[in-house]
């Protein structure tokens, strides 16, 4: 019992007890939760070394122009195709399936993909799933039950270790837990990969009734896939990748697995999928063959942040350093599409360099109305005026973008739209597509991955996609008026419309953005 003074009011007693409990919890977290479990006795696993013996390997090998230095690439911007390709390639996998995502939601698309992953495991495919720990805690038991299958292993990257007091753990271990794995990667049989900006959730595939996202993926084949697999292996075998069974509160067994699988099948059967995905093997093979036939073969590199660089940017490669080198080399033009666009001092210096060299720069990013992270928009607002003065041509995505509403499910036809793409083209010759936003979080905190492809034909295809994003029906044009004030314009029903405040926003949302703009949170967005 606490030695409390007799007659002390009950509300003070309650407060003292709460403070003591809070102090004990913080002490416990500080002393026990700063270190991830040891991986000393855990065996490392790696991608298979002979992908050419699989049917996927043979499909893409047969369309390879036999230049071993080149890899094949096919653009996927249609959200229906983006999901169907993931299902088709999963269905044809024979040996291995490696999946690495920042977010995998327990919704319609998440459940359907999970069911197809389960089918692959039941065929004998080795499945390795690596998910970032930030948004995953509520599904610990579900994931652990799923991983009871002998061919499925699930690891969580950099998780909070005390799942019931995660908020407090973030408070006492912020430096570690603030570092997130933002990568998006699927590799099938080490023969084919999907790399881009999409997570696994309904709003990335045109299935959400409230908000859907414009995004971009690349299907890749050839030697570049083995490079992508090596980055997956590095993260998978790192100490930060913790087996799901190590962080759950109670162990799971075969009965839990059967219950989870039954619930999964029930959820999928009760929600008819609006796109054709359950096709027979021959039809799926034809679909993948069409992708292989459409590929452009070119030299390419994987740009990625090594696990070591997340603790020390001087160790291992970083996307920031690799992209910065390429951007400095631009001679004529740079086209950018980035969900979050916050270029600090180095960005302003780059803008001045471009102005002196005569490099034309066009940017498409989110408007305040379309942005799903208001704090990121506030940080962008602070620097965009300076970039406009240095000659950047800036467009902002509309929350009612017409193009994004064309290839979505009926339930999503009237949903609002937001931009999630991360792509750029330099001199209409060199292209980057991946998970990296041009903002401080991607540059200094998160891990990211992307493809850097040297090919004029491929760059031209990406340019066509980027050009569509800045059409009046999809974007506002941001400029400065004669007094240096921000101004937005677009064309609606054939008429030019102009605003002197963020269009399609309420006074309350603008007020929140203004407040966030003055807070010391720049480095987080």
C-alpha cells in the first residue's frame, strides 16, 4: 500500500496511482524494449539461384533479346491491371514468393491476395512476407496463425515489442521506432518482380468508396530481379525483421490456423470481386506472356536504402545519394510526380542550378484537398513558393481527378482522388519509379526502393503517364501572381477557373495546415 496521508481526497489518490503506474510502465519500457530479439541462432534464407527453370523464368527468358546486361520492364498504371498482375504472377509461382510492403490491409484486396498466397503455399511454394511494423499490430494473431502453415513465414520490420502499450513505447524509443520500411516489392520465383508505389489496400486498386490513389508500378524481369531479391534478403535476414511468433502475446496452433483460413475464405466468398482475377492457368499464362511481350529491355539499377544506412546514412547505399547524383546531371528537363514534395535547402540549391543551366522542371504533387497527410502539405507549402520563384512549374492534383475515376470499381466512381505516385524522368532518357517521395522522411528516415532505368523508349512511356496527370481535368496549376501570392487555376467545363486560396478546401482544413506549418516538424515530412 502507498503511504498516503489519511483523509487524502479520492481523486488525488487515483492520480497518484496513475502516475506511479505510468512511471513504472515508462521504466519498464525504457529498460526492456530498446533491443530487438537476437537473430544469432536464426538461419538465413535467400532467393533461389536458378529462376530460369520455372515457368515464369522461361516466359520472360524467351522474350529476352539475349543481352545479359539488360532487363525487361512493363509499365502498370491502371489499378485493375495492377491487382490482376499480382494475382496472376502469384498464381504462376512455382518455387518462391517474396513479399515486402509498408502496408497490407485486412480489406477486400488484402484478403483476396492473401487467399492466393495461401494457394501458392499449398502448392509447395515457399512464401516469405515482410511487413513494416507501424500499421500491423492489430493483426498480430491473424498473421501468426496464417504463418502456422509450413510454407509461410512472416516477419515484422522494426516492431514495437510491447503491443499493448505501443504509444508509450514510441515515446521512450522514438529514434528506433520512427524508422520505417517504406519498400514495396513482390518477387516471384526470382524471375519476375513488381516494384513501385502501391501498398496492398483497396484504395490502391480502385476499390475504395471514399478515396482512391493514382499510382504506378513496374513489372520487371531479367538480371534486375536478382538485384531486387538481394535487397529483400538483406532486410529479411536483418535483426530488424522479427518473426511474428516472437511478438505475439499468446502462442498459436493448428486450430488457430484453420479458423483464420476459414474466416479468410468466408470473407472472400461474401465479397464478390469486381475485376476478373480467378482465371484458369492457361489464361493467366497468356496474360503474363502479354506482359513479357510488351517489355522494353534496357540497362537498369536498383536504388535502395540498405538496412545499415537506416542507422547511419554513411553506411551502405541510399536512394537519396543515388538520385541526387542523377538529378545533378540533368541537362534539359526533369519531370516529377511525387505524392509528397518537400525540398529543403539542397532542393533550393538544385533549383538555382537548374535555372542557371536552363533545365525545365515540372512537378505534380498533391493539393491540400487531395493530400492524405496534411502535415506533409504544410511542409511543402513553405518551400514551394521559393521553387516557383526559381522557375519550377508546379501542378497540384485535384481531389476529383477525372482520369482516376475511369478504371475503378463502380463503388469507387464518385470517391475522392489522391496522388501516391513516386516517379521522375531526367532529360526524357532516364527514369526512376519506386517508393521514394521527394521529402525529408524518404531521404533521411524511411527505407525506400526503386528502379532507375536508362532507356528513351521507356522514358517516353513514363512521360506520357506523367503528362496525363497535369491535364486540367486532373490538376490545378500553381503560380505566383504579380504580388507574389499563390494562385491556382484549371479548366472546368471549358471555363478557366482561378483561386487565391487552396481550392476545394474548407477554412478549417486551411487553418490546420497553417498551424502545422509553424510547428517544428519539418524533418518528419
